[in-house]
C-alpha cells in the first residue's frame, strides 16, 4: 500500500467553496476506482486556503492509472488554476 | 476527528535509521494513548530524508494532551535535533 499527501495552497483571491465543490466531484469519481483504498478531501483547521487530499492506494500502478483517468483530466486542470502551490509526497509506512 | 500531517525533512548528515528508531519508540508509546486513533511513521518513496507522521485523533483536546505526555517530552527533542525543517498541519475532513 502507498499513501499520498497532496497539499494545495489556494490563491488568495480563489473562491474556496468553488474549489471544494470541484474537488468533491473528483473525490466521488476517484472512490469508484478499483485501486483506491481511501481518498479524502481535507481543510486545515487554521487556514481554510490549505486544502489537502489524503489518499491510500493499493500500489503505485493504481496511482499511475488514476492520473490517466478521464475524471482527473477533466477536473484537475480547473483546480490547478485556483492553486498558488501544490506539494505532493508519496509514502510507504515504516514498520 | 482531526488528522495531523507532520512532515519532517532530516538534515543532510542525519542518520536516517537512528531517526527512525527513535520515532518508532514514539509511535509505540503514542498508540497507547486513549485519544489516539492512528499514528503511523512514513517515509517518502523518492526521498528517504522526508519522514512524515500521519495521525488521527478523536479531537483537538486529545492532541493537546499528547503534546504534554512524558514520551513526547522525552523523545521529540532528540528527533528535532536531526531535522532541518518541520511542517505540521491539522485537518478536518470536508464532507
């Protein structure tokens, strides 16, 4: 299993609710993917312009397939326009 | 429930295995805490000097109590010495 933390800082003038609504659609579609274990949208409790996806995938192949799906290609470009920065890390748990 | 992502970048000369061993003890002790749901040590698959704790707590009070425990006060200062930077975010899931 791999875990992804995709932390996004929105632009100061971005409409946060608009961003969240688009991201909700991405969540709904992504959760239908076979290799997706969890995929959840999160907001920093101290800064609502920090919006982070916390994800668990069965393996890297599942994540690569996700990045090629129609819903990612359709929804993510619009999200990117509202972001100032994006920081993505892929993790394995240390036993 | 709240979630914490504590992302640490180790110093270039830090002994990563030494850091992980100390962090493992913190994990073992923290998982015994009543308000802790999950607490897991993770390493970036592309950069072993990025070590991140992914945490779930019943509420903010449980997290505050954690920060006052003997094991945090005993183990965390040693971990901090091996870190170049630390980035902590506290999240709520967006429904």
